[in-house]
C-alpha cells in the first residue's frame, strides 16, 4: 500500500477513535480566528462537554518555510492544532510543540512502522496516538479533555 493510502486509513481510524471518546468530528471545516479570518482545517474535533475544539491539518511534509503560516494559524485560531504529515524535520517538530502544535510524522520511527501494520494493529496503534494527543492537550489546557 502507498504511504497516502496508509495515512488515510490511519486518519479514518483516528477519527473513529475520537468519536468513540465522545468527540464530534467535522471533516473539512473552518474556525474563525481572532482577526476575523476563517482558517480551513481538514478535520475539526469538538468536545461536546466543554465546547473545546482541536484542529487537524493533513499534509505531505512540513519544512521551515511552512512554520510561520502554521504558527499564525494556530495563534489566530486560538485552537490546539494537530498536523499529520508524511515528513516533518525533527527540529521543526520540537519548535511547533512549544506553540501547542502536535505533529504526527510518518518519517519518525514510531509512526513509520504504520506502513507494515495489519488492520488489527492499526486500531491499537491509533489508540496509542489518541492517548498521546489527549495527554498533550491536557498539558496545555491545565485539565483533562474527555
């Protein structure tokens, strides 16, 4: 299977996992920023209990030339942001995390093994990633998210 097919399968499983945890999932949506600009995201999750949103962007790769626009969108939308990419430079990943942008990069050993996982293991892997995202969100919110 190609990398894109695998990442699409992973995204589908990830969204199902968040739905199972009670989040509302909206594919392809907008969040209006403080500036009044409407920012497009591939996926927007909303916790119905708190109203808190999590924005997801799907992309092929993140390089230094993308950092400024990612941070501008993150700051203006005032929404935690998760980016799923086939490739992210490690130093960029660290920088983005400081600004509450969580990256899932398939070039990292933890995620690159996804390409060879059977379907049943994808579900287990997705549960692990969901837990990581929720743990990340709890550190930036000062409390738990669902």
